[in-house]
C-alpha cells in the first residue's frame, strides 16, 4: 500500500498496518501462523525452539539446542 493511498475504515477491517515475513493473521478463517507454521502445530514444541524458529526462520540444529 503506497503512502499516498487514502483508505477509510471505521472498524479497521481491511487496513494493513504493516508487512512482515514472520507472522500471518487471517482472522476471517481463524488462522495464525509464524513463518508459515500454523500456531496449533507449535503447541508442545519447547518455547526456546519456537523462539529460535521465529527469530532465525529455521529450527535449531543439535549443536544449537545444546548451547
């Protein structure tokens, strides 16, 4: 969305406030994902592994998990 585009919405529906490669929210279908992985698939994964994946875009390898 260019900076000179005017868009009006009383309830903010359809308003893009920022672009990111990290997360995707599709509220109309109830989907939240990080780096393309559904949030439900992250349940049960150790927190630090998820943080690593969100920050760096890939799962930590064995050596990175050990440190």
